[in-house]
C-alpha cells in the first residue's frame, strides 16, 4: 500500500501507526458512548504500550476526550438525555472539590508514601462501586423478569439519606432527570467526586456515574448524557492546564484518536439507547470490576522493571 | 635555543603523522537527521578504515540527560508500589551499540564500551541507593523502549590495505527520537585495549509540521492548549453533525 501509515508525533517524540491509533480511539469511544465514562483508564495504558510516554499519553487522552465527549454530548442531547442544570451543578462542585483534592494530595505526599494510599483507595473504590452496581443491577434484572410488567415502578426507599436530602433548603425541579432536590446536594456530591478524582488522578466518570444513579436517583440514560456533558468541561480544563505547565498534550495524537473515538461514541450512544438501564449498569459494573482486578494484579505481581518515570506534575 | 626550536618543530611534524597512524578514517551518512511528519526511524550508513588486525565497535549515543524516577518496592511486604524518588544523571537518551565481534570477546575495554560499561558513567542520587541493582533496571527499561540496544556482527570488516582494514555498518536509528545532538563513535580494539577511536556528530532536528507544532507547544503553551481544545470541540461537533444528518430518516 502506498498510503503512508506512520506519523511522527513531535510532543510524544515517537512515530505511530495511524490505523492502530484510529482503531484504539474507535474502541474506547464506543465504551464512552455506551456508558458515559471518559475511557482514560483503558486508553492511557494502551497508548503507553504503543510507545507513547506516560505523561503524554494521559494528557493527550484528555485532549481527545474533549472532542469525543462533545460528539457524545451532542448525540445524547438529541436523545434528550442531558440534564444541563444538574450537570452544571455537579461541574461547579467538581471543580471546587478538585482544588481541595489537589491540596490534600500535596499534604499526603509531604507525609510520604501517598502512592500507597492512592492505589489502595482506588482499588477499594472500584471494588465497592463495581460490586454494588453489579449485585444491585443483577437483582433488579431478576425482579424485572418475574412480573410481566414492562416498566416496574421504581420505589424510592425512605432511607436516612433520602430524608436528609428532602430536608435541605431550596428544593427545585430537575425536569430532565425527573427528580426534585436541593441544588446543594449535587454541588456537595460533585465536590466529593472532585476530591476523590483529584486524589486518584482520574477523570471521575467511574465514581460520578454511580453517584448520579444511586444518590441523585437519576435515570441511567440521563446519567450517561449528563456525565459526558460534565466530562467535556473537566477535560478542557486538564488540556489547557497540561499544555501550559507540562507541555505534554500531543495534539496530533489526540486528533487521530478523536476521529476514531467520536465515531465510536456515536455508535455507542445508539447501542446504549437499545440496552435496558439495568443491562447498562451491569456492563459498566463488570468493566469497573475488570479494571479493579487489573490494578490489584499490578499491585501484587512483580513488575518487569523496578523503575518508573515520574510524571511532570 | 636552536635545539629547543628543532625539538618543537620535530614534535609538530610528528603530531599529524601519529594521529593518522593511530586514527580512524570514517564517514557517516546522512550527516544529519530530519524528523518530518512521516519520519519512522532511519538508518545511518557508516564506512571507513581502522588499523589492520583490530576489531570495530560502533556506538550511536544521544546527549546525556538527567532522569527523575521512582523505585518500585514492596509496601508492607505485599504490594508493589512506587517508593523512593531517584535521580539518574548522565544517562544518554539513546545508545545503540554494534560490533564486528561479540563485546565479551573484546577484553576489558570491549566490555567497557557495552551497555553495562556505559551504565558505570551514570550517577544515582541519593548516594544511599543501591546502584549495582538499579543500573541494570535502568538499562532494561531503556532496552524495552528501544532506546538502548547492544548487538554484534552488524559491523562488517572488509579488505586490508596499507596496514588498514575497511569496515562498514548500517545503524538502525529508532523512531522514538528526540531532536538534539547525537554522536557516532568508532573504536578499534586489539588485545582487549582501544587502539584508536574517532567520533562524528549527527544532529537530529524537527522540520515541517512537527517543528511548527513543537514550537507552539513549548513556547506558547496556553495558546496551544486552547487551540487543541477548540479543534477537538469542532472535530467532535462536525462528526456529531454528520451523524445527525445521516440519522435523520
């Protein structure tokens, strides 16, 4: 074939196969479109395997997520799956929480062995979230099978959390999500996710999605759209900040990934629409658990090389 | 006074002759590497002559750099974690070694020219770090990245004439190459010692689109970040709109 397939990336300092990067983008974009998660947990390690330095892989992935989540948000917006009001509240909370999280991580690092704490938190969070979602959606799928009803009425338990949420001031309607609550709740929960994702150094989609499903009681399809809407802004922030302080964003790499992932995200959104909410949840839960086991394995198995590059931040 | 002038003149006359006798005459083509959009690694053709009866070691090394790394260790005797921060100094970005015979057969100097010998020049901080176990790890990491390589047999020895022997080799330069100054070094060894050595500089520089992008990214970071975000958004929107028009049936 005469079409050149290799392209040199000046920021990554290496050349890559265009088709391989495009395919990788497409596969991860598909997952992103279905579940409303950024997909950084998959993309970054695969890019490193292709010879991209770790810091460049993570930062460039954020850049491509900007595009992929734009495309995904647009697709979900058309399907009526984005609760803009809720998304903005979670975003404001997330930004504030992220700032607090960065300070916490500085203190942890000063105390020493912060990495240990981060990794253990990561495994525990993924294990808890993935395990809970998996069991819950499995039970819900079984229940749905028993009665002949198509859409069994969801019965909101009057838990202590629900009573606390109802007691908060300025209760308002969130039409898209079909819930009524105080704006303080998404602000606070967004902040909490922001703190955790800053500590763990991840986008936060994994934690945000279950928070929206179980604590904000939003319908799964709206959760996915709203999560993508929020990720869009988070990743713009990361792209600009990384470009300024670490020069690790490889825009060409991001662009190739983006074309693949945007196409994947569109297909993903359509697949997601065809799946039942519980099916979506159980698939996401499985994905979360797979990632958890991968991290756990890396913690237990002896690494090939006992040295690792330190990121520029 | 006359004797002193005579001595100096004799020495001056002898100098070039001595360097020619012990020296190596070689060429490295191309003399510079241009890293353009379609760069995917290149090869350097090295040809020349060494003193007869010697073996040749060829090295392509990049400018030394300092690296900040984490040492992995077991936390609480169970989990592998990034532990101590280490500073490696004087680590070449790239080090590709080839020879006309296995380095282990070329005596003490032969071994010194190999990757293990190269690691001896590397410094490690803090001083309490176990250099003996860390340096092989560093070499393994660089080998995995394709930036360090040691082989033998790639340098071919040719015809002998006038006390000199021809040699030639093709050095495969990896695609993972940063711009900078690199060096092609040729060593002639006999009986475990270096008889002669010579070096030539090969400059690698970015050209075309990679040069423009690197300039924007490193010198105008904020604009680069904003531009990267805007283009990503526009790209995402464009693809979204294409799907919208296709989906409207």
